[in-house]
């Protein structure tokens, strides 16, 4: 009986500790998953904002080059009239 208690109690305590540790790991894993999902959603929102800004910049640049071409044509017309 003494041997069973000497071996059984530490084994039981070790198994109980493993069980508690596994629960803590599961809780940590669920918290980390929630954090990663939050970060992923923020990154997705940032990508959407960046895409919108890039589209606006592209449209502004195309308007700029269109205006630049119009001004170039006007300058050439003025140069022809001046000569």
C-alpha cells in the first residue's frame, strides 16, 4: 500500500498538472487566434483604403497628363502664331 501511495500520488499530480497546462495552452491558443483575426481584418481594411487611394492617384495623374497634353498643344499653337 505504501508503494502505491508513493508512486500513485506523484503520478496523479503530474497528470493533473498536464491537464491544467493543456487547458491553459488551449485558452492561449484561442486568444492568439482572436488577435490574429483582428490583425487580419485591420490589414484587409488597410488594403482596401490603399487600393482606393491608388485609384484616386491614378485618376489624378491621368487628368494631369491630359491637361499637360492640352497645354503642350496650346504652347505649340502660340509658338506657330509668334513666328
